[in-house]
């Protein structure tokens, strides 16, 4: 498992625990910057660069379809697993 995968899995787990979407988006932005920036991601995903900038500046909510496109550009996806509610 790559460092990016570990970081994103940890961020998703934290999101599940504390429901802080801003923290998850901040982590996602960190990964985007590590992987070449927003312009590169926009080209790889065909998502408008301005839309990505709005998401990463918290002016537009991160939607599941956009998240899936971003993860897909990195060869990743989201899975579903059963967990016990506490």
C-alpha cells in the first residue's frame, strides 16, 4: 500500500469518526499538490480547474462523483465494508 493510499484511508476513517469534511478535503488537497497540483489533476480528470480550486478552498462542496474521478486518476476507488456502530 502506497503512502498516498495510507494517508487517504486514514483521512476517510477520521471523516467517518468526526464528520469533518474540511479536514478530509485538506488532506485531499495535500495529495493533489504532492502529485503535481490542481492544473495537472484537472487535465487528468477533465474536471474544470476552477471547480477544483473552489472545492479545495471550501467554496464548493466535494461531491462523490468528483471524488471518484479524482481517486480514479490515481488508480484508486472507495470500497464499502461493514462496521459495528458504537
